C-alpha cells in the first residue's frame, strides 16, 4: 500500500511448489490465541500483516528492525471495494505494510532462511502516485547472505531510464551482484508498473552451491528467466536472508 513515497508488499509467501494462496484473515473465537496469518502446509514464511498492530514494525518471524531505519510500518487500510481513497486501499483484509521515503536494503523486513536451496517467493506490491518513485531505482524483494549488508544480493526492482544496468530498457528487473569474475548483471524486462495498482510479483530461485538460477513472473505471467546458472563469488555464504519492503 502506498503512503507518500512508498511501495508496500501486503502479503508474502515463501513456499515450495505449488505457490499456495493465503486464505483470508479471520478473527479467532473469543478466548483463543490469534491464529497464524495464513497457515498452510509447507510454508516457510507467510505474512498478511493482519496480526500486527498498526503503526508498528512487524514482529516474529521478522528479525528486529535495525538501528536508524523506521521506514516500514504496518498500516490500517480500507478494502478496495469500500469508499476508501487510493492511498488507503489494502490488497485484502484491513492492513498492509507501508513504507516511507528513504530506506536502504538494511531497512527492509528481513527473515532468515538458513541455507534453503530452492525458494518460491510471492508478494503483492503497490506503488504510490508520486512520479519520483519512477525516477529512482527501487528494490521490492531481495535475497542475500547478510542481514545488515546490502551486498552481495539478488534484487527484484524497478530501474529508471538512464540507469547504468537497464539504461535503454527501464522497468522491472532482476539483478545479481557478487558473481565470479564480473560485476553485477541485470536482466531487464522493460515492463513498467503503473501507480496505485496492486501487482502479484512471483519468483522462483534455485541455489545449488555456487550456481544460481531464477524465474520471475508478474500477475502469474512469465516475465524473466535465467536458467544458465550464474556463478556466485566467494562473498556469498550458505546463509540466506529474505528481504521485503522498499529500498
């Protein structure tokens, strides 16, 4: 959900195949503990933000917010079918993750995935209306070996015109840094995301030792694919952190 300079994934799942859609959040019976936001067999991580208090940084399974951040907070939102303004709309339920201006990858939501070799990722994302959002490089989903560092990374984001990696083909891309014998590489789709519209962003990432491959889909339509197995350099360790939000 957008709020000022914002993009905010509202529901995210890291799952083995097939990708499982989280069911709608429901209120637990009186006197019982709140249920998991989207329970399903095989999910490593699933978050609808319905269980988090508005105005706060989400708690477990997310790692604590790093010092000097403060750009990501859960926000109460209205339904897309209600009489809410565009800036108040959630994808489903009553809450979403909102992001303010600023913020580096260290300030995204982080979850430790240890050494999972194969991941299916999904996040609902929505850009704000501000044109500045499309004039700078934004990342929406990231995978990397360090919690408090933004290199090396696999990044899924939006590159503006004139950017060095997708200068003549701006839009949604996948970029990977920390490769053997080369600088970062980018796979550029040229697809632009319209403001104030929800998109389903999905990725399939396989890491086999030092080999990495990926596939990217937008609204369930295949968009980018690199199955040539990129070779990861020594800066990649066996640890893996998933990062979601906006940087």
